[in-house]
C-alpha cells in the first residue's frame, strides 16, 4: 500500500477558555461557593452570645434579679434557646425553681413564678459542728434525735428520719466568715406536706440533725 495515499492527521488546536465558556463559569461558581461556605463555618464557630450565669448559688424560691446574675459570652450553637439571654434583659418577677450552682449557666426552665415552688424555709438550730458539705444548695436529710431523759432506764430512744432530700437555703456564719463550729442555724427548704412534722420536731424535746446526702 502506498503511504502517500493516507490522509495526514491534523492535531487539534487548544482554545483558550473565555468568559463565555460554561465550564469556566461553573468552576468559578463552585470555587466561590466553597470559599463562602468556609468563611461561614469559621464565623459561626467563633460566634458567641451573651447569656446569664449565676453570680452565687440560687436555691428554689429565691428571687432572681440582675444582682444575682452575671453575663458571660458563650458559643452554645443550637442550644442557645435553652438558656437565659442577657441581651433580652434581666428577668422580672421570677424565682429559681431548682438549685443553680454558682457560675452555672441559667437555663430558662430553671426560672418561673413564685407559685411554682411548693417549699417553705425553716430555720433549724444546730447544737453541734456542721459538715463542710452543708452549704447553700446542698441536699440534706433531716433526722430527729430525741432527748435522753435523766435517770431513764433501758435503751435510749433512737433517732428517726424526718424528711429526705431537702435543699439548704442558707447557713449562718460567724463574723469571721467561717461556718459556726458549735451552734448556729441552717435554713432548709421543706415541702409543705412535710412541714407539720418538721415543725413538730422543732418543738419537741430533742434536736434535729442535718445530714448531707452522699453524692448530692
């Protein structure tokens, strides 16, 4: 076969892409979208909002106002709506419905009207030293310790439980700021149903022991 009869292949010419080339337009759109998405992710990761944290331990029934809160800037993502926003202003006519520890972010559900708390503060005098675990917000049990009668024969009366899992509202302190070593008063929040038995024990011959709840 004569090679001169075969057609000579022509090399294709590469054309420089122009602004009208749809492939170039699509590529630019994809790059711009990726840059915008990356910028949004970085900005969202650094976005913080002001929310309220407890400026001290809040106990059930305690009125909550500006002086019992402090503002912190945090990034809570989708959980922001669960907490008390500081940019909405301090709460009004609200009390703590549960214990909120010092420095804890205040959840919106932790506050409510006063009629949502069915407890009363009871002052319990203490004749012996107090455990360091007994502080505002601590959970304790109350026990009644009958007074031993002088000259009585037989076994001494045994202590009996009064009420379990009550919250300490306040602990009296000495002038030095330290917990009173011998004597003092612990204010506990007692439910209205248990209130009669606690008040009766306070008026009986004996004493009330405040016992911290393990793990609480």
